[in-house]
């Protein structure tokens, strides 16, 4: 017997292939261009330098512009003490003073070893040109096990990426309302921040500064809350949006390569991304006496507020749609399937609403069919239950007003489909599910008032 494939036969194979390859292709291109553009041959871009005395500032500015056009923004301060304070207050990445013929460069290892080396090389050459020996003084050294000054980035990644995955897994918690999901996110964020901080201080990767707990909490909250809020609006493209924001764009701007050495585009992006701002806040708290902490904390809070606002907007949208729908029609509709992240999840057996026009990115049904009565009229609200060979229920759904149903995410192998409706004899069909093959199973239910012979199992 030949089974029809009305739900998928109109979908060209090239379109199915495009939908399948869209996620890995876009992710590949994003990682390729963003990571290589950010990390290949870092060069100074508008590094802020505080130079003691106006005459020295003019001389240094001229020399730097000649060797590194656009690489440094030099400003004059009163004396060497002001140049040092500019670095500690994070108004500059380096301070320079040449009093008494002894040039001194003030740097901060906490800003990244590669940035310190770039500054030391450039100013050593300037001092050597004047036959002087440069003295380098580190005003913000890191802990002994963070010589490169990048450990904070790794802790930031550990707090942010699981936040995105948490939002993805919460999409499957259909018994949780939005309030419970926010409470869950807050609880998990608090747990992650405490564990991360304790591990970091125990291994001597982080200074013992408890205020870092708040930054870890805010970072996980920001990523998870915004991800949960944007998911209903991006739907099947949510994994692409989430990984694009919190991996492809966040990691290059996080500080793995010091931000002042990144191209201008990534420096501008760093100013708004949650991971980069969390790293900035941690640096300020742990190494710079809380200097420059307020702005990144406000950015993290803005991401949280945006996520909560999106959740509220989605709730308002659903209330408005529900108010305008007929109650009976609303009861027979099958809700859209939960969003699945192909990077962390395998497809699960899921009931689908019947779509006669397949849109790009929508899941394709693996099993579909129609339930009719003796007169071949569609039966609405017939129960369709799919079970495996062990009798375990895989998924259960109801037919719509046209008697149609659709299911996806079924495993390969034999399955049993049980269809029932009050006042009618239930019918069981057995089907063989194969990878890449859409199966159709139509049913005819007879009333209990008339005698019907046993319906044998039919197998494709």
C-alpha cells in the first residue's frame, strides 16, 4: 500500500537541505569572521595614554602618531602621580612620566598581559630613541595564577553560556509559568555565582572579594532572562539568535584579547554585550578599587530589564490573542512545539499543529493523517496516542476540526498508533518509522452501535 505524504511532498529537497544546514552554516561563518577579525594580529586602536606635563605629551603624541596612526589617544596630566592615578581610575590604560630624564611607564597587568607587552614595547622604543632606559611599574597586578589577566573572561563564559542553555531547557518546562521560570533563573544564577566564586578563590584564580558574587549573579541572570524573553519572538530561529549573541559576538568582545587592541567595531560592541561588561565590572572590583564598575553593572541590569519586558510583552500578546478567539476553536488547536536547540538537544516526540503551507524553519511532521467516521466525515477531538514497542506513550494529541493530526520527533523503528473517540471503537495501526521518510496513517472509526470486525494491524 502506498502512503500519501501530503504534508511534505510539496517541500523541495533543496529547501529541506537549506533548513537543515542553516544553523551550522551561519554559526560557522559567524565564528570564522568574528573570531579571526577580532583575534588576528591585535593592534592598538585609540589606547588612552596619560602623559605627565604638556611638553612631554606633545612629544609623545607626535612620535606615537608617526609610528601608530590612530593607535593612541594621548592626553596631558599635571605630574607622574596624576599619570599613575589615571591608570588606577581606569581613565587610561597607561601613564607616562619622564621626570629627571628617567622615563617611567605605569601599566596594569589586570588589563591583560598582551596589552602590557604592547605598551612596553612601544614606549621602550621611544625611550631608546632618546638614549634612555624605560622603567615599567605595574599598578594593578593580578593574582599569581592569572599572569595573562584573562582568567576573568573564562569565569564570565562559565556564568554566561549556561545561562543561555538554562533558558533553552526552561522552554520545555511547560508546567512552569513565567513567574516560576524567573524564580528558577534567579535561583540557578545565585547557585552558579556562589560555586564559581568559591572555586575561583579556592584555586587562587580570583582575589577573595565577595562582591564578585553579585557580578556572576547578574551575568547569568542577564543572559538567561533575555534568552527566555526573546525565545517566543524568534521561535525556530532562537538557537541561532542565542548562540549568535552570547557566543559568536560575546566571546571576541569579552577580553580574551584586550579590548583596546580590538578593531573599533568590536570595541563598540563590547560596550553593550553582557559578557564583556561583566568582565569589566569584575576587573574594577578585584583590581582597581571599584573604579569603573557602575556603568557595566547598569548594562547588565538593562539586559535583565529587557528580558523581563519581553516576557511581559509575550504574556500580553497571548492574553490579547486569547480574548479575540472563539473558546471552542482555541481548545482544539494544538500549541506550537517547544523550541529545541540543536546544539544541545535531540528532537523529542512532539505533537504539531497541522500546517498545509510549510514555512521556512518549521519542523516537518514525521507522522500525519486524518480520522474519519463511517460516512468519511472528519472526526474532531479524536485522541491519537503514539506508543513504542514496549507500550510506553511517546506522544498524545487531538485531531483538529478537519480530523487531521501531525507528530514529529519519533524514533526509528515500529510504533503503535491508537485512535479513540467517545462512542466509537478504538483502532490501532502499527507503522515502521524510518529516517527521512514521512509516514501517513489514516483511520476510520466505527460507531459502537453497529457490529464491526476486528481491524487488523496494518504495517507499511
